[in-house]
């Protein structure tokens, strides 16, 4: 029974991998024994990995910039709220009594 479940999950994985909408754009690593030209194929994979790392590093930098700008905006907002509450507190103290 457990082998039946395993087969089902493998079938789902295969179907998901075959679906171009769910498949990632990263190239599949091929068995070196079946490739026609292993040295160039492995070099090609290395170039792809290197370019992917550069791309991910670039994306990480962009995300860090966004987090930094969000932190600045949050700090400014908190200072603005603090100023509003301070001004509101001081204005309520100076109200003339009836």
C-alpha cells in the first residue's frame, strides 16, 4: 500500500515537472554519462549557476534597498505620530477653561 502512495506522488511530481507553467526556468542537471560532450555541458551548467547567483544577488540587493526604504518610512511615520500626540497633548493643556 505504501508503494502505491509512493507511485502516486512520483506521478504527480512527474506531471508537475512536465507542465511548463509549474516548471522553473533553471536547466536540469543531466547525467554526465549520457551527454554528448560532458566538458562543455558541465561548463554550460557552471555558467548558468554563476549567472543565477549574480541574478539572485542582484535581487537580494533590490530587496535590501526596499527594506531600508521601508524602515526609513516607518521611522518617519513613528516620529510624525509622536509629534502629533505631543502637539495634541500640549494643545489640550492650553485650552481655556469655560
